[in-house]
């Protein structure tokens, strides 16, 4: 990728750093689904994973390279520590991609060198140069990151970057690994690199930062003013600890305030040309997809994609909005793909019209998935007077994002009331085809049904999160239930949607149990200590 001085490159690391957020673990098929949507969104680079970390990560990077890394698709990237085995694994996994990048890293701060790497500055300098050279022997596009750059001694950082570029790095990424810097400090660091690394014009300057102090987006925008041209970010800002800089916030800040940022990237102030290559109308759909698959809900007051981002309750605000939307909105909700369109289909609509509308919304379902979704649509059409695109998306997501169906919920029934003991009965088909039924009482209907399911499934787990969200307004709205379970220090999520919240709650729980049970039976929970250590180290880049 050439050095784009007049636009900003969006490097998405949702599938690598984002997935390392506690509880956000994705399987291969889910990663592919997100990667395809990221391509529709228009990101320039997809960091598909950390190929060496585990066989699952290697397979995910390879499959994404095959299916998404096409001629007209984004660059597919794999992370690699500055170790020969890591770099080789990344190169092997990336082979199918037309445009591929190896992203290698090593710590440069004195605290990391002393306590983590136990190496001298001279040794790290040599390793960085050698591993960039080694990565360059496999791919033309090599990115190098000095981990914990924000706390590295500047003169030494400049030296490492100069050697990495001389060895062939086409992008140098400057990470604020612990989210420590203020925006002004981050901007000053980028300016210092521009002024003190002699060959810096031969590489793109990238930034990566964590949101521990809530400053990541502000720091990135300041970095652009001083020469950064690639932003490493995640959908919904997910990631290690407090997360990463949020893609949607960065992109929309550059979109809404492009007249402000134009001069910093060499454009006339009045230029209306987009600063990024992102198709902003895909932002909301991408946010919803990532939230659904990771089980990490977006808080209502989240900028850009939160449920309240375009809501107005104050009387003064409402009055202004009725007179002119610009009085209290600086961007159009439709610009991020958020619409109130009512679906023109009804209970008499046919399968072909249904498929066509799904395709228009960006869903490409196979015959089996389409049949299941169509049945769900017909059932919903009998219950609701108005069906929105949001309802349709919820149905499609429910059918395309399911975990392996090991346990199948055949029946769920609850009895409860103000003077009654909540009692639930369930019938479940087990992985060997046997149908089992049991009942339980609980403190409420959901608690009762979960206890009944546990009696049948007998998979040890700890319920750590239960949440319900309404897809649309109205008494007949679809409710989406998200569940998170913990087992052996791993978190597994499940999601389901239904007009009956109890049914949705039961199905979401079974979905989470299926993910947990699949991990137990496949041995995924027994990954080696080395793989865990590799993943923990990569999480901080």
C-alpha cells in the first residue's frame, strides 16, 4: 500500500485485538462473517488474527485470506511477535490473500525490556531489524510496532524505527499500549518521529492506542494533525481492558469535521472529498453484527451507534428538531445506515421477495438458512402489524449466527405470577439424539427455566450476564436476549431474538451452552501455556 498523504487508512483490528476482550471470543465462521462485513464497510486493512497463537487463529486467518482477501478486497494482516516461528506462521496463513501484510512487534520501553523480555536495548534493536527482514522475505507489505512506544525513551525509539524502515517496514505503528498519553503528548510523539527518523518518509505512520483514560479517539485525531496516516481501531471500541479507539467515532469525526482536518492532510479547507474509504452507511449494521456475535452490548449513550445517539427527550431539543434537525444534530442518522424504513413485505409475501429484501440489507443466506428465516418471518408477520428492517435483520442474524446445534431446545414452558412459585419445564434434544425433559423452580421465570436447562444439560457454568434489548418500539417488539457464561476462566456468549422474551432467554442460554460444550469436547479449553502467553502478549500491542 502506497503512502497516502492525502487520506487516512483504516486498519481494523476487531478480529485480533478486539477479540481479546474478555468474553469476546469468536469461532472461525463468526470471524469470517465479520470479515466479510468489514470488507463491505470499506476498511483498508483487516488484522484477521494472530496466526501463531493457536490452530484456531491460524485457520481463521487462512480462511479470511481465502474468502475476503480478493483482488478488490482489503489487505489481510496477521500479527506476529518478533520470533521466526511467529513470522513463518503468519506468512503461511496469509498465502491465499492477494494483498497480505505481516505485522511484527517487539517491546522498546525500558520497563518491558527489563521485566518482560529481559533483553538489552542492543539486543532488541538487532531482533527488530532481523525479524522485519525475515517478514520481508515472505511479503512486500510489512508493519512494525515498537510495543509500549509511549513509554519508550525517544532517542532509542527513533533508532529502532529507523532500523526497521531500513530493513523493509512499509508501515511503522506507534502504540500507546497502556492508554497513558494525553492527546497533546501523543501528537508531540508523532511529530518527534517525523522530525527525528531520517527515513520516515519511506513508511506510513500508524497509531494504535487503548482507551484506559477514555482518550484514545482524541489522541488519534491529534496524531493525524502531526502526520499519522493509518488508524488502528475496532468496531464499538472493543478490546483489551477498556478497549481500543472506536472505528465509528474516528470515521464520523473525520466525516463531520472534514473541513477542520483537510488542511492537516494537504487538502483545501473546502474539499468535500471523503477523508477515509469507509462506506459510512454500513457502520450501524457492522456495529450490530459485532455486538451480536461477541455478546458485548453497546451502551445506550455510546457515541454514533448507541441507542440514544440520535434520540431527543428534552422539550427544548424536540422543539428545535421539529423546526430544523441541524439545531441539535451534527450528522444524519441515515449516514451511518440507521433508518426507520418499514418493510413492505407482509404475511402474504413470497420467498423470492423475502430473499430479495434480505439481499438489499446485505444478507446472503444459503437455502437452509433462508428456509428457517422465512418460517420465522411468517410467524412474526402473524403477530405484528408492522415489520421493520430491524426486525428482519434480527431474524436473519438469528439464523446465520448460530453456534453448533449440539443441544436443541424443543419446548420451554413457564408458570409464574404474583402469588405463585415460578416453575419452568423444558424438553431438550441432546447431542446423541435423546430427548430429555425436566422441571425446576426459581426466583423468577428466567431463573426457573435456566435451572431446568441446567438439570438436563449438566454442563458446569456460571451465568455472569443477562440482558434484554428491544429491537423496535411497541408492545409487540422483538426482544433480543444476550447471555454470557463463564467456565474455566473462559467466557461464552449466546444470543436469541423472539417476541416471547422467555423463549428468547431459553434459546440464548442454550446457544451459550452449545458454544461452551463445543469448546469442552474439542479440547479448545486445553490450549497450551505457550499459546495463552502469546495471546496475552499480543493483546497489548
